[in-house]
C-alpha cells in the first residue's frame, strides 16, 4: 500500500512542514486535515495520500478506516537551474527545487 510522487514542483523544505503534522495519523484523519490546510504542500500530499488509500482499497482489499500512515519520506528531487540577467552581462542563478515523496500505509 504505497504511493510515490517524483519531481513534484515544490521545495522539500516547504513540503516537510506539512508532512511533520500528518506523520503517524490515521489515513482518514490526515485526508480531512490536508483537504483544508492552507498550503500548497497540503494539496500535493492530499493527492498522494488519496492515491495510496485507493491502492489499498483496490489492490489489497483493505478498509479505508483501518489504514494508518506508516512511512512518509520526502527527499530532494532534481533542481531546475534558471538565471536572471543582471548588469554587465552577468546573471544571478535561480534554483527551482523539486521533491520526491514516498508514502506507505499500514493496517492498524
């Protein structure tokens, strides 16, 4: 009962703020929290959690209310490198960071 998301366009630092809150919660409770949390990371984690719950229900015939978040790992993804032109023909770097999310559920 797993779900992955690779190269999600949000920095890992911002995504970990939301992940710390839901780590260890029941799946149903975490989905309710993420649905109304006012952060971009909450929307992304909601989609991944919803996918993991759907995988558990469909593939493993588990009940939604018995599932609990077991593992939620957020790692650094690739970094898109862009630049902003400045005077004298130089540029300042702009780093667009991405995240990889690994989420596992377990039955209580």
